[in-house]
């Protein structure tokens, strides 16, 4: 029987995750956690969320060790997407759009997926830059903002320190370059239509594992 371990935090709520894939769900991974999962008998490890600045991040060598032990290691959405793009040539499996964006160089920095979250509930307390990117593109596509405003808000978001990235703060920090009516329209629209790319990729990864295990059976 396969023992599946998933490191999950703010990218997706546990209830939804468990409804997709029965597994052992652990908090965002820090350095040494993948080794512990290997030692605990995991056959499949899915790395979605991991710590960035709160603690030492997951090391490449522990992923490599798991792969050498014949364990499947899948990465997606957040830290998992970043590590998969770095290590897919060594056997790590990458899933989702964020992984592909790192792989082809459209994303480079870990700042793209970084955020802060409640350490108890894992609820996100800031907005990752990758979600902001997708939201701004969707807003432009739907005519909520112009291409010019898109560029201004994205540049502003980049300039804001990642723990402080929230849509109202980004809009406010854009200054007078964005007129009040556009600001209000965008913030009203965001309440209902913001993109959560990290959540979508986490769901994709869990479905991917579920389908691949069923195909083996």
C-alpha cells in the first residue's frame, strides 16, 4: 500500500485536499522534513508548501536522497513548483502552471510565491506575487483595467515587500498614477474575481497523484 505524504499550508485548505487525495497531510516543509517523511516510510511525497524565511528551506540534497531511494517526489504550486523546476531533470515531477513558468524562465525568484500565513490555521495573510500577476492579467482581459494600469500595479506590487502585499495596499501605493474610479472598480472586482493560481495548481497536483496511482493499480 502506498504511503503518501503531502506538505500543505496556505495554498489549499485541508478539507478540500483530503476530498481529492487521501494522504498524510503535514504543515509547510522546512529543512529535514522530507528526510523525516522518507524515514517514516513514505512512498510518495508531494511538496506544495514550504517555509522560505521563517526557517531553513527544504534542501535539494534531501529531495535527491528521496529520489535515490526510489520515492516519487512531486512538486507544485509554491516551494514545490520552485524545487521541481530545479530538479525535474533528476527525477522530481513538476505539476501545474507555476512549475512551468519557473521551468521556462517566466518566473525566476522565490519571491513570486512567497507570502506570510497564520501559523495555526495556515490562512494566507498576504498575496503572493504570482497570484497578483494572474489577477491583473485577468482584470485586463475582462476590461476592468487597461494595459497601462496593469503595468503600473504590477510594478507597484513588485516594489512592496512580500509580507505587505495586499490589493488595497498595492492600489494605494500606486499613487496618483491610477485614477480613483479605476482603483475602486478594480478593488470591487478583486473581491469576487481574483485569481488564486497557487490553489489551482495544488488541486491539479493532488488530482495528478490520485490519477497516477489509480492507473498503476
